[in-house]
C-alpha cells in the first residue's frame, strides 16, 4: 500500500516543517506533535511488517539511549529532569531515523522528500534575505522573548540557520551539477547567499567546503563530465555572487577579518568542559546536565546564562562519557559514508563538522528532529546503494557460474 506510506511521509514532513517554522514562538506543542506523528508512523509500519532490521545509525542512537538509562538507574546524573528530557529526545530521534529510512525506501518517495527539503530550504532562505532588510526593532515585536527574535527565517541564531542551509544545499548543488535543471543553480545560489547574509563564520567555511565536496563527488561518481561540471560550477558561482549581492557580503567579511568577544567566551567554555570531563571521565555528568554543572567550573561571569558548551564534540563526552562519544563518532561516520555514496545527503555530515564549534544537537528540539529526519534520508539512500551493489554481485556470480558450467 504505497499510498499509506506517502500519506505518512506527507504528515511527518509537514509536522517537521511546522515545528521548525515556529521555532521563534515559545511552545511545546509543535515538538509534541512531531513526537505523536513519529509514534503513529512507527506503529503503522510495524503493524504492516515494513520495519526492516534497524540500521547502524539507529543502533548508535540506541547506545546513547542506553547511556541515559544507565545514568538514571545508577543515579549518576547531576540533574535527573534534564537527563530524562534528553533521553526522550534521543528515543524519538532513533525512531525518526528508523521511520524515515523505511518510508524513503521507495526511490520515488525519497526523491520527492529531497525535493521538498530543498524547496523548503529556499523558502526559509528567501525569507531570511528579506529579513536582513528589516530593522531589528520591527522583528523584535514578533516575540516577547529577546532570545527568539526571528532574524534568519524562523531562526534567532545565525549559526543554527547556517546548519539548516548545510542540510539543504547539497540537494540543490547535486541536481545543478548533474544537469537536472537551471532552477537548482538559482536555488543553490539563494541558499548559499542567505547564509552569507547571516554572517556565520563557521557556517560559511562549512558551506564552502560542502559545495566543493559535492561538485568533486559528482565528478568522481561520473555523474558529471568535465564540461558539465565546469558549466555548473561557473553558474553556481555567478548565482551565489548575484544573490549574495542582495543579501550582503559586508558583515560576513567584517566578522571574518576580526575576532569577536564570543571567541574568548567559547575558549573558556571549552576549558571548563575539559575540566568537567576530567572529573567525570567514565559516566559523564548526565545527559543534558551540562548547564547545571557548568557554574562549578566557570572561569568568568559576564552575567549571561551559559546554556551549552558551544562544542557538541566536547559536550557529548562531558555528559555521557566515552560511550556517548563513541556512539556519536559512529553516527558521524555513517553520515560521511552515506554522503560519499550519495552526495546529495552530505548535509548530515556537514552538521557534525559544524558541531566542532557549535551545538546543533543541544537546544532547539525542533531543529534536532529536522536534522535526524535528514539522516533518515541518508540511511535510506545508502540502503539502496547496498541493495544495488548486492544485486550486481549476485548477477556477476551467476554469470560466472554459468560460464564455468558451460
């Protein structure tokens, strides 16, 4: 019943888009809605016997869930409430990857999901470019929370917005490089230019590397010859330059040339997190408990709340010990491997790279869910590649056996 899967995919995708679009509105209902849709979709797929053996990415997330359960059982968490909240988040993340990988197992549905992803990205990016022209005071009237003012689409943070673009950009670049339509050249230009306007330094670096990697992989896969690749690369550069002229390069250039106060703050966070890891080397302080423990290790006080370590790769072992770090390393590897095999899915790994200097996997549950949904597409694409490889190998063995028999 393909129609049922398409309906589930439509409802799930719509709920994820809604949750992301309402990031700037203080609420819990949008994430709870996504959780409910995930649970219903999982039950429907299980009842129909469509859930295959859990992929490695789901098992890695299951290991993280095991760490949280063990911390709660042994009382090895500094703040039980936050650990329970993080644990629930990882349970639904694992279920979401499993569900998306299953639903996107059908190539046509996966293609449509990727198309929806890049179009949604372009809409958010276009809104962000327009917002750069609107005075901050007018945008601040949209929400009573000064930390949630939507400056970049629904995002208050330029870095998290850049991570969102990182998830969407590879689809547009891959389709532009492989000659699937000039519209994808302009879509890639709008996506990249919106991040330029956002002026995230790490985001600009990651997106530039991501753009080059997708073009190189298109050549390596034989999906684009030298002539097509040169044409697509030239068109992409022109589109980015034109769209960037609207978004504005000045603020990004200024931020790239000078260090900011945030750089020294991050360095202090990193040193404090390393000290935390030294005191809790095996069990960690508890999933989600870093903000509660940090004041004990703080090296300065600027009067602001320290919400995260600003490096997920440091915060993971600080909260969950070496097992947590190993699980996330495995998840990053799965995303890299999938991105190399199917370059349009490279965005998942790009977010892990950005996590070296930021916290895409802590805070903003709606963005976490959106990221893990894209990882589900990575898993489904890699499954298809494996299935094709196995069929070719079986066909080759059969032909070899026939030759020997004759």
